[in-house]
C-alpha cells in the first residue's frame, strides 16, 4: 500500500459577476490577486463551457480560484441537491472570529457589493468541546465556516 499525502490546493468559486466577487474576496479575506487567465485548454473549455476569465486570490495559505462563465444561469443550486455544503477555515484566536464577523458586516453595510443572499453572519457559536465557529456567506451565497479550536496546536 502506498502512503499518500493529500494536501489542500485551492477552492474553485464560480460566479456570475467576477469583478464583484474578486473585489469582495480581496477585501474580506484581505487577500492578494496572484494571477489571471483568459485563455483556456480544450479540457477546461469542455469542463466549464463559456469560461471567460479565471483569477487566483491568495489569503495566507489559502488559494481561491474565482471564475465566471458566459453561460451562467444565475441560479443557486437546490438546497436539497448534492453540493459542497461549506468550506471550513481555521483561525488562530477567538478575537479573529469576532474581527471577521465585524468586517463582514462592515463590508455588507457599505453597499459596495451585490450579494446573492441577504443572510447575515451567525453569532459565534461554541460547541461542547469549546470549539468556536462563525458562518458567513460570500457574495455568491456560498457558505464559509471559520473555526477556532483552543486545543489545536497552531501551525
């Protein structure tokens, strides 16, 4: 048996408004845009018909690949259908969770971005093991969980 190491590389985010999405990710995650593409292989075009542009945004050790498609139907997936329900990212302190919640609200209330859903971030919830979590939606209505586990060693 081969020991296989699987590592996180990126999360792909499809949007119908790349400028809105890109600027929100840059501001909310305090990220940087590292590259962009507007020419694609046959494989990419067959997997993502109508792809127009793809850009990478980096926040710390997390990479997001944001892309739009000219054929996007602007509908959200059915809540009952198969989909990735959320992506969970770890933070190093409870204070970071509160800061992220504050920043999300500030950005939302600024009116600079169009949001697919108006759901506000959750309160910081604490489970029986002391793990704290915050849930927010991006401009596309995709859910992120941010978690702080006081018992986890920091990397």
